């Protein structure tokens, strides 16, 4: 994991703990001072590595894996790949 990926993962996890919902890509981009397009790439990389779950086409749908698993279990959401 790169330093930037670690910072973004930490930001998403802390945002969840504080606000109880996902940050937007723009909030991540502004906080980490990286281009919005690079934010998408970092979140995608973290998703592929199994640290985040990001739902395509939905606003504020970036979840740390433990949160996503808990939400899926509590609401009986269908499994996604």
C-alpha cells in the first residue's frame, strides 16, 4: 500500500467514525490535496486490494470493508462482487 492510499483509507475510516456516512470523492480530494481524478484511482486501488467497497453510480458510497460487511449483514443486502 502506498502512503497516499494509506492516508485516503485512514481519512475514509475516520470520516465514517465521525459522521456515520461516506465522504464524497470531492471531500477526499480536497482533504488529501490531490486531483479528483486521482482520488477515483486511489479509491479503486483500495477497493481492488480489499480495503474499501465503493459502489459505482451512487453518491457517498465508499465504505471501509468492516462497515460494509456490518451494513450488509444488518440489512440483508444482496452480496456483490
